[in-house]
C-alpha cells in the first residue's frame, strides 16, 4: 500500500514539474515573440519623394558577403530594374568598410547602407528583399533570396507594382491634399 501511495505522489510531482516547465517555456516564447516582432513601418527614403517616377516601389535588400552565392543571384536582377524601383542594399557595418570587396563578391551595383539604422527591420533570413511603400513606409512584402530567384523576381516585382501603382497614386494624392 505504501509503495502505491509513494508512486502516486511521485507521479503527481512529476506531472506538476512537467507543467511548470511547459508554462515557463511558453511564457518565454511569448515574451521573445513580443520583443522580436518586425515593425510595420519603415523609415522613409527622402529620394522616394523626388525623381522622374510619380510613385516608386522601394526595395531594401538585406544581405552579406557571407550569404550563399546561389541565394544572391537575384542581386543581378535588382541591378537592372526599371526606374520605378528604388533599390538600396543594407549590409553589416564591418562589410561596408571594404565596399569594393563587398561589391566584387556580391555583384551589387545599387547604393549600399549600413545595417545600424535598420537594426529593427533586419529579417530573420538573409538575403531578403523588403518592399516598402514610398508614401508611408508601410512594409508591403518580405521575400527571401533563394536559388532560382532570378527567373521569377522580375515578373513578381512588375506584376506587384502594376497592382500597387493605383493604390500608391491614390495615397499620394490623399497625402498631398492635406
């Protein structure tokens, strides 16, 4: 009888211990999730308010010379986009110190900026492209760089822009009227 009661007490303690561990893990995950959420608005580029294009789509490309070469093949596509796309590269400060080497490794021809100002926006995976509204800095999409991206990137961006242009133009008119 004592063995059964002892086993029951041990089993209760075990179950309580497991539940406490689960609660601690879940609360930790919820706390971390709250702290690492990406903001919905991006700092606006001054260049997006001027230029020949009424409303461009701003593309921020987060990458590093340490990213896989196949995952960065979209950079060549980004180098040759039409003027209604403004492309800016965001790279680690250490790598920007030797910009020539960085450009030689990655092939990036667009302007590069240090990641310090954009620390809160760095995606979990790099390389990644973040599309941002030129009107209010709203993040439209995040697209990870993957092998084979070159084939679909131009079609994706042109198709998306053709759908976003009327929205951007209307937003711009609304902001201008204020």
